[in-house]
C-alpha cells in the first residue's frame, strides 16, 4: 500500500507542474483545433485533445505530450490498484469510475471539477462551457477518486492489508526476470567468466625455498 501511495504522490506532483501551465495547454489545444478546422465542438476525448498532424510547434507538442503522459500514468495506476486486493463494493466502484474516465473513448465534455479545484475558474465562461471545461477537469477528478480508493483500502482488516502488496511485487519480479534474457525460465545461465586472482604486494614478491617456489635456473657448472 505504501508503494501505491508513493506512486500516486509522484503523479500528483507531476500534475501540479502541469497545472501551472494550464494557459499554455489551452493555447496549444486552441491552435490544434484551428489547424484541424474543428473549433466548434468541445474537446470530448483524450484522443481528440492531441493530434500529431495538427500540432504546430515544439512548445505545443511538449505540453500536450505532458497531458497524455499523465493520463497514461493514471491509467497504469488504475491497473496497479486493481491487482492489490480483491476489494469491496465501494473500492471496486471507485476503480470502475477511474477506468471509465481514463478510457480514450470516454466523453469528457460533461466533466466539471468543483471546489476545492479551481481549474475551471481559470477559463473564460465560453471556454469552460463550450470547449475545455471537461478536459481540464479530467485529471483532478481521477486523483480524487484514487485518493478515496486508498482511504477506503487502508480501512480494510490488517490481514488483507498485509496481502495487499504481494501480487504486485510478484508481477514486478516476473517483469524484472523477463527483462533479463539470461535469467529466463528454462534457459541455461551464461557461462561465468573465470575470476582473475587479485594480485597483492605479497604475491608479486619472489618466493624462496620456504615459499614453495623453484629456485632460479642456473646453467650447468656456471653462475648467474
């Protein structure tokens, strides 16, 4: 559970950086919609919010990718939460809402994030009502649902909480194993390289008779 909470906090910090650039995000969406000749309809889906063919500059592309990356990260968190425990009707209902919101085909146009969120208040009346009110509300609503899921999950019996992180750890271990070809199941490990003996000052000194080494070679009847 602590790992899940840490992941959610990390995503929330990234969202705060994105939220500070909401004006840039709205301006980028407006230019994309103008280039696509689609300024009458509201932004109603994650797919519609960014189109590679209609993005006009690097700044717009960066902020729109930032939004899509956050949506993808929240989608992965939904899947991760689902594996943590079997859940209750309340927690399962919260996850179902999350999965519906983060679906690329979901209609976002009717979403509105209310107090304490102020993302809609930063839009003009026309922008909020007819164009961008839904797309700017998506991430705050998802974060609220996930926080609520964690709050309910922490109230579960201790026995269930202890079992919470085990399935995900097993998946991570499996993924780590799959990422290493030499350690895959049924595969023979690569032959290890012979370990070289570490040389020390003592090992570099010539050994005498007591050391067990042969004396230097002398020619017959001669001297060195």
